[in-house]
C-alpha cells in the first residue's frame, strides 16, 4: 500500500478578536440569528468560557454550520453530536498559545431536559438583545432568559448547580421573581414553577434539589399529555443519541506514533497533551498495548509477521489467545469513556516483539495476515524516521545494518495499516518534530471532519 497522503496546509493563526468578527459577519451573511448564551462579557479580546455557546433556530442549523465553515483562517477539525439538543464544532488556528489553538463552538438548537423543551428557542431569539463591544455587534439573551438557561443547563440536565453563574441567576430570580414564574409556568405548571423560583431566591441548596425533582416530573407529564407523539419522539431521539455517543467509537479518533528507539515518543506526547485538548472534546494519552504483555506480544508479533512476509515465532501463546485478544480489543472500542474523543499512543520497537526463544511456537502466515487485517485500526499512524545514522548515534548498541533493518521493519509495519499514515523526519530538534506531528494530526482531523460535514450538511 503506498503511503496515504494528507492534504498539506501551512500553519496559520487568527487572533481571537478577528475570528469573532469574521464569525459574526459570516452568520449575518447567511441570515442566521445566533445568540451568544453566556461568557461574552470580555468579548472580543478574551474568551473567559473557553468555548462559545451559540443558540440558533433548528430551521437555521444548516446555515449556521455553513457560516462557521466559511470563516477564513481557521480549519474545522471536529464535529460531534453529543446530545439531541446540540452539535459541537472544533475550529483550529485561533492562536499559538497551548490549549487555545482551537476553540469549541456549541450550536444549541433545543433548550430542554431529556428531549423535552423548558424554553422555546425561537422565543428566546426574538427577545435577544443586541450587544456592542470593541466594534463587534452580536446578540445575547435577555437577562431573564439568560438566567433561566444558566440555571437549568446544569441543574436539570446534570443535576448540579454551576457556581460560576449562581450569583447572576439568584439576583435575577430575586429582582424579577414574578416574571420568572410567569415564564416557567407554561412548561412546568404554576406550583412547580413557583416552588423552584422561591427555592432559588432562598438560596437553600437542598430545597432547590427537591424542587428539581418536582419540575422534572411536571415537565414530563405536561409534555406527554399535551403533545404525546411529539414528546415521545423527542425522548426516544434523545436517549438514542446518548446511547450512540456513549457506546460507539464513531467519534473516537486514535493516533499512534511509531518511534524506532523511543527517544522522542514520551516528550512529544507530553508536548502534544498541552496542545491537543483544545482540538477535541477530550484528548488523552493511552496505552495502545494492553496490560497483559503476553497478549500484546502475541498480537503485535502476528502483525509484524505479516509485515515482514515471514512466519513469526510466539512463545507459550496459542492461536486461541490471539483471537481472544482481537475480540477484546474491539470490545474496548465500544466501552471507551464517552468523554475521550482523541487518543494518542506511542509505540517503540520493544513494543513489537518479533523473536521468540522457542522456535516450535509459530504463527502461521495466513493467521498473522488475518489478525493484522481484523485488529482495530488507528485513524492515523505517524512514523518518526530519524534516519539510520541518527538512530545509531542514539543507540550505540545498534550496528549500521541493525539500524537500517529496524527502520525497514517500521516502514513495513506502517505500510500495512488500513488507515492513513505519514512519515515525519525525526532528525530535527524536538520542538520542530512536535509541530510536524501536530500538523499531521490536524490535517487528519480536518480531512475526516470535512467528509463528515459533507455527508451531514450537503451543499
């Protein structure tokens, strides 16, 4: 298989204030009325919330996505659907500062609990207020709606109070108690709405938690009685989306970095962990090989056997254990934590054993090839190639011939992958190698996201 190519691009950065201006202009061109829900106080020079929550009408969702994708100077490197009420987009190229190279934009088009709305999105957008700051013009919710959304987005959905917004919520509920009750009554009923508002005004945490149970139960009953089919459909869609997000690896990207002698792996991954968290919901380092070294050796031996076009030897491990490991590896893909969206692993030569002390234990060629094809593939393999001379200088125990052979083994292994793989010149300074690896990851994420958005929102 020839080396898979990723679309090249030059590193570029757009200051946050320029990005915001371009974003709001793009939304205006598409005719999208978008409302920044919270954390806009320091716009346009600082983003105190870390992400941007945009409320849009469900009918304008496709236009909003198109507007965001049209912003110059940034790349869309992630797109997920964590809930039935919103979609997340990750844009890279916002700054050069670690952890802020990308930004998450949440497109929220439903304000609800378990798929049942507690506020009408179009009503919130109609009462939105135009805010001007640093030459920017954008819309924010009315203080009444902002307080309700800030409270319920954590209280109803997750069952806790978000301390960051609590002072503003309580102040608004206290000063406009009658208006808040009137706004909540259509969905929750007069008694539950009144009880919740008074609990917030009192500041009694336990009373608020008790009121939460009442308003959730009332919202469910009233919604199902008034709109039984639509409400039931919304609830089913909500839980279906949650199950898909929780138990499928569809939104999980896996990157494996091949380092022939392990000189750079640990430091590169450490540096990447300071950069990558902003380009995905969560970015974590993981161990590509399981804790049971025998099974790890078994699987990798089989893969390497196929890559070397030979029969590899395996000591004290049966073919049945190889097959069992492959199955367990696939099961792990579906049991991964839902907050992990980008995984990075480092693999060295020692992680890929190809020799055995017992020549009587062998893996048949056909089985080695089968395991190599059935094993869960990584989305991107990055091969750090320092060159034979540099490899030998780092490890004096290696001869010139052994250095060349080791690099050939890794080259063959990379060529066997069913996904994309790139070769990065690793004879440069560590900082430059890290940037090249980061660029390769961003290119892969951007290409995958472009295909995903093309299917979800065709032109």
